[in-house]
C-alpha cells in the first residue's frame, strides 16, 4: 500500500480528481478547514496549506 499523498496548496479551495486519469474519480472541490487542511473523501489525498500562504476565510 502506498502512503497517502500530501499536496501543498496556496488556495482555500482545491479540486481533486484522484490524479489517475481514467483510473481517478469524479472531480470534487474541497475547502480547507480552519486548520488549513482537508482530505479527499474518494482517494484520501491530503491537501495542506503551504507554509507562509495567506488565505482569507469568509467574505
């Protein structure tokens, strides 16, 4: 089993399609939580806010 992939991002909203082309999953958009991270419910990829990135939560 491969380790869960962590992807560093600089935006509050990310899109995940599993990264496997035809072997991936439907594109889903995920919003980082207050902690600056979120896991994809399909493939368990872990998205984390890149250190130093500034994201404005709310409008």
